[in-house]
C-alpha cells in the first residue's frame, strides 16, 4: 500500500541559531507549524481528536489526531532531521522503525543494547523471521561478514551503549554500510546523548530515535518516543505506520514533552558537569569506571569527534555483585530506579531486563552499577555515594585523607 502523505507542517526549518537558542525560541513567523492565531509565546496545546474541515472532498493538513496534531510538531530542527514524529514511548519508536524490515531481511545491531531493544529484536526473530546479528560495533570491521547487498535492512546502533557505555564510529559504519548495502538504513538510538550532545543525522545516520521519556522531557513525568528522519520517502513510511497502528503521542504528552525540551541545554550541561565530577571521584578511588569523559575510556578520542560531551550516565564495577547490591541499597539521595535523563539522580544494577543467558553469552559484568546523574548539588551526591561505598565495604580507609577500592 502506498504511504499516505505526511502532515506538511512537520517540515524542519533551516537552523539559524545554536541549539540552546533553538530549544527556547518560538518563531511565529517562520511558517513551519507555529501558526497560532494569537502569536502565543509558548506552543499551545491542541487538545482535540478531530479538526473541522472546510471542504466536503479535500482534507486539510490536520483532520484527526491519530494522523497528526500541531502539538506534535517542532522537533525536527533540534535533531537536524527533515521530519520528526512523536510516538507513545521509546519502544514504540523502535517498533515503528523496525516495521521497515520485512520477513527475510536482516538487522545488524550492537551486542550491548538497552534490554528492551534486545527483547523487541528477539520477538521480531521469533514472530516474523527477521534475524538480528549482534556484533561488537565498537570495531566497525565486525559488521563486514554480515553485510548483504539486499538482505541487510537496518543497522541499529547505540553510542554510548546502555549500560556498558561503549562507543561506535557512526560515520565510519554509515559509510561502509551505505557503500555495500544500498537498501540499508543506519538507525541510531541517541537516547543516552540527547540531540543537545549528539546529532547522528549530521554524520551519516538515516534515522535517529530517542526515548523522550529520558533527557528530552527530563522530569520522568511522561512516556514518549521521538523519531527523526532524513529521507522523505522513509519519513512517509514511518508516518504511515504511526497512523496505521495508532501509536502517535497524545496532545497533552506532546505539550509536556515540548515544555521539557526548553530546558534541555541547561539540564544537560549541569547533569554532565556533575557526572564528570562523580566519574573522577570513583576513578580516583580505584573503581573501573565506564564514562567517555574519562581519558581511560577506550573510545575517549572517538567520542569527542561525534559529540559535544560525555553525557550524564556512567557505569562502574566493584568486582563483587553482593557489594554492588549493598552500595545501591545504601544510598539515600540516589533513588534505586530504572530509566535515566531525569533531573534526579538514579542508581541501579542495570541488568534486570537482559535475560541471564544473554548476559552470560555476552560477558556482561554482574557487578555493574549504573549511575544516572541529576542536577542536585554534586557535593551532596558524592557524599551520599561515598557513604554508601563505605557502608557496603567497597572502599577501605587507608590513610587520613584517602580511601581505596577494596
Ligand atoms: C537506550 C534506550 N532506548 C529506548 C528505550 C525505551 O524507551 P521507553 O522506556 O520510553 O519506551 C530505553 C529505556 O527505556 C533506552 O534506555
Ligand atoms: N520494566 C521495564 C524496565 C525499563 S528499564 C528503562 C530504561 N531504559 C533503563 O535503561 O533503565 C521493561 O521491561 O522494559
């Protein structure tokens, strides 16, 4: 079936200002969707399922919210996308994009991906005979044996990965794949970075995905997924699936998401600065820390070429699963919680949603603690973590002014 035409007002505009400015700038005159009758300085919410039409035979830009609602617009420019779509969750965004793959076609994905993405890929394999090859994408050559000129349809990357914080060379992979597999699309789940820190569409990716539940909204008060697309034909297919399956984000959640996005730059800067201090604190005390802001990270140099910072999620190892559990349970300020990107700091043993067999097969460290750093005072965060590390016996006092990893 032919894709239905997209909503014209979802087109992006030329990026005139730096991203931090674009995030808060409402231009009522640019004709890209902010066409409010009263020049509202905050994007209005169109809390409606239907839109009245003036013609009996010709539908206007908006007719029914499942097919498109003006509150869902305005995201394309911050991802450097030609079109952007918002859906009900990050998983929904991944599902919509996965529907570009037909039975018999193949996906190549990283070997460290968010557990929910692994689950979706396993489901596609079982139900629709769509095979995923999981490879270590930190080495671009590992993809080569699996690239097929017609079968390969999607390359699904996270960089940094969740939760091992591994970095992939997105431009290099994009160029290898585009050359060998004209049918293949490079999809980057950029949730860990947010568009403020990294915009994969600017260096070779075809589709970018965000769980809007995380940094974009920033307050853990909504679920959302965002899809940014470069190519218009692919965009039409994505819009068709969203309309056909009815997974578009509601006007109210879209409005909340847009409100959260206004503070993305300041939140991200503060969270990242805090994360850097915490990473240094942990490394100083002898822990193996996975964070691309540290020179010890194996892809430190590569990461800087693709992004404007290391982000605010880091993982570290204690070398003992029971000690890690005690650390997590001994914190007071850090909430034990899944997810990340919120203004509050979170801690968890990040492996629950990855099946034990898969963890074993991929050598996943069971003692891994993931920290998602918020905007609190960093000294409070360090003090609370330090106290938990001492309580859990993860560090010993060795001299009056210092501690060492046990
Ligand atoms: C990297 C990544 N992608 C996608 C998702 C799925 O997003 P959501 O929870 O909004 O469905 C998550 C977490 O949930 C994630 O960590
Ligand atoms: N019960 C959920 C767990 C979601 S984990 C959310 C997240 N992206 C994270 O990395 O913490 C599920 O089954 O998906």
